[in-house]
């Protein structure tokens, strides 16, 4: 996209040199507020989600204030933030509104506040789950009651809250893994999308055990979704039947996973 911007009031073109120091709300970018136009976006959906999370974590605005600033509704925002992938959410109103919001801030030289980071000692204290032992942990058969998407959201939030790197997180959960967690299989898992997409990955089981230990350590109550997962999957928890597994089916069968990661053939 061209960096040429216009003054909102006069519609006069603004050169790149005069933008620093201007109020971002005083400029308009090409194709802004127009529909059904092919716009070349400089940032993809994942970048925008990362920018939104960092911006909100800085405390400059809360979620409600941010939504009002962009003129978007909570349903659209929540749906966009739950998606994964560089092009997932491209048609969502949140993507375009947030894109222009951050693009104008960048052009005007407005820096996002840096959130306060935890010290290394604080991170160690928060992530230490050595005092918690889960039922069936010794046999590595802890029943899992989170979908793959649930765990991806938990991982993303945990890394943002603690400032942990991907590598540090992999080292932390490796203690609970059935097979080694590497940067490669972590990246593969985190970039998938779907309730059962990645269920065979060692990241799936290991990260669940870790977050369940954190929940027990904090004495946090089970969420409504967690209780629903227990009712759906029973005592053994969600299976590691992956969305990419082969299945035998009749010509008219329709295999699918529901939102709880349970496999069905209709």
C-alpha cells in the first residue's frame, strides 16, 4: 500500500515527511472507509492479532475502549482473535479496522507502550508446578479436557503474560511430554487450527498437563467449557485422534469433529 495519506478535513495529500508528530486520527489512508476494494495490506492477520494483544497488555486501552475506538463489535473481535494463520480473519471487520489503526500510528511515529515484563524470578515462581501431582500423571495417562484450539489460546496468552520464549516454554513442558517437544513440532502445533488439529503432537498432552497443574496450583475453578468437556469425553478425556488421520467410511458418510474435539461420522 502507498504511504500517501490525506488530511481528514482538507483531503490534501500529506507527505511522508510531515506525518511524524501528527495525531493519527487526523489522517486518512487510501481506500480507508471504502468497501469491496482490493487493498494490499502490509500486515497479515497474525501480525495484527499480535499487535492488538501487545497494545492491550500495555494498558493504553482496555478491550472495550479499543473496540469503541475501532467501531467494531465484540462478536467480530472475539471471533477474529480466536483464529490462527496469516490469512485467517482477513474478511473480519476487526482486521481492517485494526490494520488502519496501527498503520496510521506507525506513520505518525506513535510508539506502543511497552508492557511491564516479569523478572526472571517472577517467571520461575509463576511457572513452577513441581508441588502439584495430577491423577494418572506417573503413567502419562492424565485425561485431557481441552481441545487443541483451547490449548493454543492458553499457550499464546501464557507466553504474552510471562514473556517466556517459545524455546523456554518447550523446555518447561518437556518434563510432562510423552515424546520430546521440539521447536519444530511446537511451531507446527501452534499454527494449526481446529479442535482436534494437532492432537497427536507431543505439545498437546504436555501443555495440557502443564496448564492443569497451574490451575490446581492457583486453586482456580473449572470453567463451563471444562465441565462440558468432562461430560462429553468421560473419564479418559479427549482422544488423540487427529484431524489428519485416515478413516474408513462409506460413500455417503460425513466424518467431522465437533467443537469439543469428538469425532463423528454422520
